[in-house]
């Protein structure tokens, strides 16, 4: 069975404010980047942007192989704890996003890991892409699934 790492990040300038996300799918065995996604999502909260990054990363992984196991790495403690089932989802805006994310892969196929903010080396390219979305506060193109790009 294939194993993927999904690294995702989202952010907003202001909360709410201009927001975007970035996500990458990495082959766990080779470290190769298999897919990337990034998008400016308009005015949103930081947490909405984080969830949108997660959803984009999971969807990209699912397009590659719906039977794969997926290890998600994010700097959003809220998203990681909620998706892991350790924290309740209280905010009404987060419930549909968490539900959407939970339906991409069956729960047993996905694990979650919190990467502390500022640990760019550990967060990898998705964290940097998400930070770029937030900093730019402008349009970001969504990059589709592709192969042959070195990861890291």
C-alpha cells in the first residue's frame, strides 16, 4: 500500500483577512513531491484557511491513490486535534470543513501530526507555500497533480 505525507498550511492577513493555503503530497518512501495545491480564498479566518489547505491536500492525495495511507503534518494545533478526535469542534464554521475533510479518506487511513509554528524545516514546502499565501494576500494559482518534481 502506498504511503503519502500531506503537508498543508493556511493563513490570513488579519483574522479574518485576505487568506490562502498551500498543500503538498509527498511520497513517503522516496520524498518526491507528487502534487501541489495553493489558492487565494478571499477574506477568511486563519482556521478556515488551515482547513481548506487540509482538504486540498487530502483531495490531491486521493486523486493519486484512494487506497493509500496518509500522514498529515500541519502547524495548526486546532485542526490536528479536531481531526484526530481529541478536541470537540465547537465553532459552526469549522464543522462543515472538518466533515468535508473527514470524507476524503476513511479515518483509519489517515494520521495527524502537529508541527509547531516556525519549524519551517520540519513543515517543509507546504508550510512555506501557505506562509507565502498569507504574506501575498493575493491570487495564488492552484497547481494540479503532476509527477517528476523533486520534493523536500
